[in-house]
C-alpha cells in the first residue's frame, strides 16, 4: 500500500499560505495516497485533530487557493523531544510516509529535529519544510511566499495614504507601523509606493539600523520644514544601540498629561508631537498586512502553490530533512532544496548593502529585488460584493 | 458666449469623489464651455488657484475616475459672508455660469449661502451641490457616494480579520475602530462581513446608542465566555448618556502602569484588558477606509459619476440652489434634486428601527439597504504591481 501524506501549517498566517496547501493537494492527488491535514499545526498532530482532504472538490480547492490565513489553523507550538513519540505513533497509525510542514524558521527547526528522531528510530518518513513568512527572513531561498503579498499590500496602502495626506494644504506627519520584528524586508517594501507623483515614504526606519532618537527627530524635522508633509515607515522591531526594542521604552506623557501606549508607531507619534508638530497620524497595518487576500500578489500566490507541489515531488523522490527553496532565473522562479538544519532558527536580515548611506532609504538593488515579487493581481471570488473565503477549522 | 463651469471638492476625501469630477467633465465637454477646477476647494477660489481641465486626455480621465482622494485638493474652509464678494469677482472674471460643489453638509451650507448671495446681487450663476461623504449622513438622498466603497472596505477587512483571528485555537478579542462621528452607517457596514463561516463582528457599537461601560463589558464578556473569540466594531463617535465622547474620557492605567491614549478603540482595549482578558488587538482603519481605491465599489463609483453628470445637466437646465440627490428604483439608481437649504448642516443618523432590540446588531432592512451599495468591483490600472493614480495638486 502506498504511504499517505500529511501537511500542517504553522506560525503567523499569510495571504498565500493556503496556496501552498492547494499545491500540495493538487500534486498529491496524482498519486494513490490519502491526503491528510493537521488542524492547528503540530497541536493537531498531538491531539489527533486530523482531517482527510483527498476528495475536496475542485471549486473549493480554487477558493482555498485564494483564501487568507491558515485554512487548517496554525500554532506557535515548538515540538519538544518528549512529544516526538506521540507524533510518530500518529504517523504510524495513519500510515504517513510524507510530512510537509509549512512555516518559518521555528517550524523548520521542529521539522528538522523530528526528522532526525524518525531516522534514529529506524522509520522511513520523509520530512519536508515548505517556506512561509511575510517577514521574508528565511535563509537559502530567494524569498519566502507570503512576503510578496504583504509587500504589495504595504506599498499599495502607503501610496493610497499619500493621496489622502495630500488632499489638504495643511501639513501633516503620518507614521506607518509595519511588521517585522528582526528583519526590515516589510518596511523596505513601502519604498515601492513612490512614483512620479508619490513622494511617500520620505523616511524608512529598518530594524537593522540602530534607532537614535535625536537623529530621528532631526531627520523628520528636516523633511517637515522642506515639504510640510512627511510619511514615515517604521518597522515594529526598531531597537536602540543596545538592542532594546524602543516600543518598550518608558513612555513620555504628552502635553495633556496622557501617556502613550502601543507599539513603535505610537511611541514615535509621542516624540514627534512633543518636538515637531501636533498634526500626526499613526496607522498600524497590524494583521491587515498579512490577511488582505483581496490584494494578494499573483506571483507570490503562484510561487506558494509551486513550492507546495514541489514539496510533494521531492518527498516522493526520496528527499528528506530539507526545505523547498526558491530560485530566481531571469523572470521566472524554480525550486531546489536546502537542508532543514541550515535554515532552522536562523534569521535573514535585510542586506546592509541595500540600505542607502543615509540609512533612511533602500537602494535600486532592493527595489529590483522586491518589485518582481508583487507582480500580478488575482481577483478572489466575490459574492454579494465581498470576497468569499474558505477554512476547515 | 456660453458661460463656463467650475467645480471644487470639499471636506474629507473618499474613494469615489474623483468619479464625480469624471462625470462632470464627461458631461460638460458635450457643450461649448470651459471646464475649470478649483484647487483645495473654496480656498482655491479665494486664492485664484484654478486650473482648466477641459482638454484632459481620455486616458487620464479614466485614471482620474478610479483614483482615491480629492484629485484637485480639498479644504474644510466654511465660506464667510465677507468672502462672497471675492468669490463672485473670480466667477465674473472666468465667466462662470455654473458652479458645482462636491461635499457634505457643511459644503451644502456654503453653496446655499453663496447661491443666495449671488441671487441677491442680481447675478445668474447656477449653484449645484454634489453629495459626497463616506459617513452617509446627508438628508434627502438614498445614499451618499463614498459610503458604498468605504462600506465595502470595512466589510472586506472585517471578514479577512475574522480569518486571521481564527487561525489559532487561542482566544482573542479584536476591536475595530470605524469612522463616523455622529452617524453609525460605517460601523453598521461591518455587519456585512458575516456569512456562513464568518461570525464577526459579534457586537456593533453605534453612536446612536448611548454607551454604557458596564453593559459593554457584560456583553463582551458573554460572547468571550461562549465563543472565546470576539470581534467588536465600534464607531469613533461613541458617546455616553450625557452626549460626551467616550474617547475623551480620562484614561485608566493598565496593570503595567501605562495609560492608554488614542481613540475609542484604544479606550475600549484598556477597559477590556482590565476586566476581561489580556489578549486584545485594536485596529483603527483610519484613513484607509476612505482611500483604499483598490477595493472600491463599482456601484458607488458609477453613481458618483452619475451625480456629477446629472449636476451639469441640472445646472444647464436652469436648476439652482439644489443638491443632486439619489433615488433607488428597484435595482437601479436615478437622480433628482433637493433644495440645498434642506440638507445644509443637517445630519442623517442611522435609523433607530434598523438597530435590533439588543442594540448590538442591525436588522435585515439595514443589510438590504447597504448590500446593493457595495456591489461590483473595478480593478484600477496597475503598473509594476501597484495601482496607478492621478492628482492635479
């Protein structure tokens, strides 16, 4: 009897993580095997919260492909050594020969350690990692599916906000807080908003560059004096020289005696209001940047599906303990593999050489890297004026 | 010589205010007249910041139609009596016979008073108001262009956030702050997010219903106990029994000693954290709900263009001192006129009979009213993966 395949989703959701499931299902269906999905990542494996998805109808499969968030649920559970036996038991019970784990660097670590455990115990289960993260911080892959769509959302929204900010003659400072705790790829994507008409963002603050409050105020003040309108894109993960997150700083009371709370955006708002101008607007994209599937990148979605399908093929070809990685060849993308242990727990930061000398803008190389990832639009299925999405939890 | 036409945009921008300019230009071009636009609303008239737009090329006109925000700029300037003479002088200089003012109830008041001034001084200038506001709070019109697209953005985003909130098994309370200082139409639009899968929003707080903190905490707690996940849509304009905005309330320190600042959302977050649960996320749609042209409603855009064109025709037919109003006839929309003084400064609130008896949901009548306004999608022109927009300021 052919062995069966199981996949699970892990970590923060993206606009295209379900496209990888679509790719897995499409490919695995070509073979005589059952396709299982664990609900809520490895937690579903530990709790035997497993569904069989082999016979999903084509219509649902298409909707799944363009649905945001993890349609089978996710978790942030890092599998401990003493849980491996339980996982293995379930795999044997369902006759699982291939396990595909869609996630980021923590998930790749879990997959790597489990794979080693399986081998040590003499079983033959192929474990493959499928890359996914809007942060784009996995090593050994050209990019991570999820990043392209988040980048498209961020650049589109910043451009639209530039139009809003320019409506009145009055001056205004807008602060946009973008995700990315350790890596500046998302904040850098805001740079794409600029075109012949759009000057926003004027300043980009990346977590790779230590944050200096005095410098920040001087830079904002300079643009404000010159242009009257300033749009600042700030990564949630800004840290000072000592590596302390600035959003954890003791907050200052504003002139009304109120003390700000919140993330980087609100913190920057408080110091800008205190030192530069009163008219400040802060917008946190929050979860919108990872769930706005109505503006996903077709390229990102296509590649997410591709890595899912490739994962199945690699597993059937006998690959094990590897992550599917993405390569760029001129205008197209292809896949390869990289050992899980080389990417597990590692963080790729935004390249220093892609940050301009003044530290507040990105180079042409960076723009040329991000631009292909946001290409193409897909309209989800709309019903009664709203996008129709699917989930299995 | 045929007299010329001048239009101006006023108040807060919308996703479709430029579609009304498109309608005006398309219609006025059929006649032998010059088409002028004032920059930054009446401020542009006072400063002679006027551009002629008669010969705009068709390609730009199409992009204009789908561009967000006021492409000719806006203002919140309420014309004073002693400024009318200056306005009239400019109108005479440019031989303006028709003035179309696109705006909300303040703008309709300005237009009304100016129209009366013109008549009193024996001049023949037709003054027409073109309705526009995402708040949907103008009287004597089935709806206000701008509302349909903001409603579509809000319902789409709430639905997508529901998918995000359900990814983990962990409980979470999400608070969404929606615009609408005096009128609950925007908050009510969140109700459309619900479908067979989506339970969000669980509770809607409208400015028409006095806010009671104890009641609020009880309601949130009830849903939280029952479902574990709660999504609350709250209007920025929530007021207590005495009519005081609750976002102006003295803020309470959280358990870390920090004091919240911000709008309604952050205030509600602070009391929920203090009384119900720690895992709370607040999202303010802020300007995104009025500038996200990439998800505008085709119906809304079509009607915005229609009221612009109709305004030109009404003016040429001799109508004066009226606002173009929208009527709904079965599945289509048509226009009529209503005296400016009947709509000036008046606010339409969300109908009491459309709020369910428990005050936290809207009736089927409300859903049936909003649904037709969000129908249809238009993809803007995309270039390099991002929407391409236009402005003339």
